[in-house]
């Protein structure tokens, strides 16, 4: 009887041990399941996604003091290659041009590409204006025709960098996008955080379009105007001449039909085309404006063009005036 009781006790103990072992395995499995639970992974993914969204929402600074200093350094290097010296708007003292305009005082009066628009100063490139100006530089020319100036406006338009230039001598100042490739690319690189430098050895003619030292000889300008109106100078180079009448320059071969009138006002050339009136049988003159830099770019940019125009101008007689 005692042996049977011992055996029952051993069996009970054995069952208890087995139960404990099974419970232990179950706990481990459950622990493992908890460890491998996708809930933690989902939480991590959400945290990562949230962090990514926060980084994406960080605002990008278009302009700051560092970039402003880089632009000043760039202008200081670039200006001597153009034989010019620029004065920077310091935020306090107005930039005064030799033609009488003053910036930013007259900034509200200007047009951009011939259109009235909102333009104003901005510290960081943002703002409610169509053009938000972050920096201004002015050069007052010393080469005739005087007075003349070149004023650059470094700005942001729809969040994109743009460089505007004013060379107006009278009337409403009209700002246009600069044609100087070095100035445009230099500003864009600075905005993008790229390193920018000036290579003095690679200054090209196309980068000099806004130099104040443009052609001033009425004969040479007249030849370019003559070609612009569709006239061929190939076989009449020895016949062309320029004279002054009625406050205009006239270029032609001596006949009223061939003569083209034009005036020069700083960087603007106005040429006159004829419109015939059938009723009066008299011709009316229609004024047309073109920038001198655009005229040169079309007819006085290559070496061959320069040689041709200089040769023709050299054969012309002295300019005569009907007032002499």
C-alpha cells in the first residue's frame, strides 16, 4: 500500500513538472510573439514617416547674409573685368544714378519689361511683390554719351532668381532682364549654394553687352540701322553718307527714297520707317525703338561684321548739317 502511494506521488510530481515546462514554453512563445508583434514595426514606421514629413516642411531660405556677402565678393571681382566700379545699396543710403534716378526711392515708379508691376525690397527674397529685390548695385558711366548708368537689381520672381538692369536716361525707368551671362549665372549659383568665381581670361563679347562703352559713332550706328530696315550695303558702300536734318540723322545714298532717319538717345536708337498715305501722297514717318546693345548684337558682334562696318564708315564723308 505504501508503494502504491509513493508511485502516485511520483506520478503527480511528474505531471506538475511537465505542466511547468509546458507553461514555460508557452510563455516563451508568447514573449516571442510579443517581440515579433507587427505593432512595434507599425509604430516605428509611423515615427519615421512623421520625421520625414517634418523635414520636408522645413522652409528653404532664398537669401541671407552669407549669400549677400558672396554676391558682394562676386561683384568686386567681376566689375574690374568690365572696367567698371559698382556701389552697393547698403540698406540706408540711396543709390543715386548720374541721370537723376535714386533707388530704392524711385523703385515704385519703374516698369519691368515695359509693364507696370509690383516691385520692392526684401531681406530674404520672399514677399508679396511680383519682384522681390534683395540687392542693388549701380555704376555711373564716364564714357560719352553722358550721363549714363548701369543699375543691377538682384531679385526673386515667383521664387526664382532673376537679375534686372536699368540703363534709362530719361522718362520712366524700364527694367529688363540682364543679358550679361556672367552676372545671371553668378547670382543663380549663389542662390543655389554653389561656389562662384570670375575667370578673367574667359570674358567674352556676349558678356559685355551692357558695357557703357557701346558704339557712339553716328556713322556706324547709321549703317546698322540701314541694314535693320532691310537695305543691302554690299554694292553701295562708296555711296553711303550721313547728314543731319530736322533734328535727326539721315543715312542713304543721296536720294529721298533711300534715306533712313534715326536718332540716338543714350542706349536707345529710334529709326523712322515710311508709311505712304494714298490721299495726300505724302509719307508719314513711323518711329521704331531698339536698344543699342541689341543693334550691336545683330550687326556688330562678329569680327567680320565689325570690319565691314568700320570699313564702310571710314569711306563716308564728314557728317553735314542743314544748319551749317
